[in-house]
């Protein structure tokens, strides 16, 4: 187990596989409490890196500082910054969406803060549109 997560179980959920057109799993999206952002972002980037598409964009939605119930916050923040830098250097574009939190600016060079949750669909689609037309 990594040094920034001591006792807490890490859970990753897949709501829609890359090669599937079935969107029904997305209806079950939910927040799962604390998560270990560096490990979770690394896990998602690893899955994305195994796809056949040439261009890869990883979107991370975040509602504040990375946290687990049993970790050193300074270590966790440093690890997340390092993880995002490595993933970006590997050629994956990483975008952080801050959901009612400015903290995302600390970790993701390409970021967007959404202050009102009702704006999420419009603002997120606007950002995606800009990304995809680069």
C-alpha cells in the first residue's frame, strides 16, 4: 500500500468502459467519500493509456483537497502534483474540474472551477468543446 494511504480501502468504480456505447452506468455516478487522488488519477491514466485512441484526455472532477482518512495531507498534495506532471509528460492531457472549490488550481495546470453546481453541464461541455477543437 502506498505511503500516503495507510488503512483506508481504495475503491475504483467503472461506470462506462471505453469500448462500450452503453451509458446506463453513468446514471449511477455518486460521490464515494474520501479517495486517494494520486492513486486514483494514476489508475485512471493507466487505463486510458491502454486505449487505441491517439489523443487521450483525462478529466478529473474534484471537490477540494485530496484526502483520505489516514494520510499526511502535505504528502498527499505533493504526490498528486507529481502524479499529474508525470501523466502530462507521458502525453495524456489532464484537466481538473474544481466543483465548488479553487483547490484544483494547485494541482492541474489546465483547470476550471465551477462555483455553482447547476452550471456543471454547460461549463463542462464548453470546456470539452474547446479541448476537442484544439
